[in-house]
């Protein structure tokens, strides 16, 4: 009898260590109630989560609870009651949570319980709100579009100028009135020059020099 008890104890220890070893590979955990799901549905869900480098495992509550205790993770015991499966991830956990919440629409018996994310306990309301945040790729795209907007505007302005130059034969059109403005300047210069007749008359009217008397 003592030998049987020891074997049972040893098998429990091994199971707890195995659970801990698997959990330690990941940083975030989303707990779900998988009751009512068929094997096909679980397989389909796992396939979607795998795209986010996430594993989805049905767990034994007692062993998993002890494994979390050994990992010094507290506050998740309430999520290890009843049929429990855990989605484990290291990144994009909000997208993982979104997949789980979307799956609730496909399988009403499936439900999200809560989560451990970024070293904090997330209750149902918090993990649901977290699932609605944009993913990393979406954030990068939003930032890139914000940065590129002024550049795109400048590029469009330059392209419009190039198009206008090509339409006008490669040179910008002269501003209206510029050619007319140059003509009066030439006329003014001509008007300022003295006429030959005026110069001659001026010399004839000049008094002759008087010859001094002897």
C-alpha cells in the first residue's frame, strides 16, 4: 500500500513538473472554458492560434494550480475551476485574446475566463478590452502612415510642378506683364538722350568770344 502511494505521489510530481516546464516557455496565459467543444472545433481553434505562435492546451486544474504556485504566479486559481484550457503566448497576446473572443461567436458554449498578461491578472472585462486594441502590425502601419503623410504631400506637389513644366515645353511661363514692363524702360532711355538738332541750336546761340581792343 505504501509502495502504491509513493508511485502515485511520484506520478503527480512528474505531472506538475511537466506542466511547469511547458508553462515556463511562455509569458502570458489566457484561460478559457472549453466545455461543449468538439474535437474538430478545438483543432480549428488551435490552428488559428498557431498562426500567432500560441499553444492551446486542455489542462488538469490541480496540477496546473500547483505549477503556477511554484512559478510564483498568484491570482489565477479562480480561473482553474471547471473545464479549463489555456492559450499560452509570448507576444501579440491581445490578438490571441481577440481570436478567443471571436471564437465565442462560433461556439457559444466556449467562454474566456480571464488571463495573466504582462505579470498582471486580467479579469474578464480587462482581457476583453485588451483584445480590442490594435495589434503590433496595425500599430506599425498607423505610425508609418502618419510619418509618410507629409512626404507624400511633398511628392505630390513636386510631381504636379514637373507635369506643368512638361506641358509648357520645359520652361515655366513668364509672368503676365513682364515683357510689357521692359519696353517702357527702353523708351525712357531713348527719350533721355538729346536730339542732334537741340545740340546744334545750343552751340549757335552761345555768345561769340569778344576780341580785345588794341
